[in-house]
C-alpha cells in the first residue's frame, strides 16, 4: 500500500486554553483549543502537534473504517482578526480533533518521528472527498 506525508493548511494556532506537555517530543496535548486566524477553507487543519477536521470530514473518516486515529472534542474558535482577514463574517463549521494513534506506514493514520501526518492511500482517498486545496501531499 502507498503512504503519503500530508502538510495540512495552518489556519491558526494553539490557543491559551490548550494543555500541553512540552517536556516530551513531540509534545503531548490533553486539551485542544485551536484559534483560527486566516482560514482558506480546507477541512483538515494543523497546528503542530495537532490536527482538526470538520465534522463533515470526521463523518467520512468514521464511515470508511480507517485505522490509527481517534476523534475527540476540540474547542475551535475565531481569532480577533479572523473576520477582518477574511473580509467579512466567517461561517465556521463544527470541528473534531483528529488524534493520531496509529503507526506511520502501517495504519491508515499515523505520525512520523517529528509528528507529521502520514496517511495510507485509503485515508487519502477519503480525505480528498473533502476540501484539501491547501494541503501539501508528498508520496513516501
């Protein structure tokens, strides 16, 4: 099976309500707040070491029976300048935290040694059913 390194859109940053242990690498996050500043519309976003997906994309992932992930609640909010950067109101969908539990190049979802997202061809096909216009995809 083919595997790919994904670099999703970075539309913001981890918020001040994120709880993260930086004494380990990659850092371990136990509570996620993602603050969107400049979103271009992709359905998977990153702020190292975390990934969030829209509820729509989370549903597609769940229905496909993929391995190596778990979905959890995340607080995703608009930053102070988000609407100004967007040139108007932003209709923010609901988001889920995509937690990587699998092994890269073995499961459908996994993390590389530095915490980057690695997905199987099956997972990539599912992700492409959503919007990924600003996600870099590189074959491994």
